């Protein structure tokens, strides 16, 4: 687990914990693999940091492994 500032997030990182808005609305669930759109959504809701599974591990799809 690593708490990362929103500016450090990269597509492919996996959320360790569910992210809630200030009104307790679920924005992204635990286990979500971050996309550019997810990161933009967090910025829109002014989320400053999130807990990722491992800051050095990115999700690599099977198709990417083939290249």
C-alpha cells in the first residue's frame, strides 16, 4: 500500500481502497485499475491523494506482454 498524491498517479495503477467524495459518494471502488479518465475524475472532485496497491506496479494487459 502506498498513499500517492494525485499528480503521481499513472494509468494502470490499482486502487487499494475505495475513494469517496466529500459527500461520501463512491467515486472509484477498491481494485479499480486507473485510467486517464479515472484520474481526471479524481481531479474534478479535488481528491488530493489515494491509496494504491503498489506505486511501482502497473497493470500490463496480456496484449501488451505479447509485443
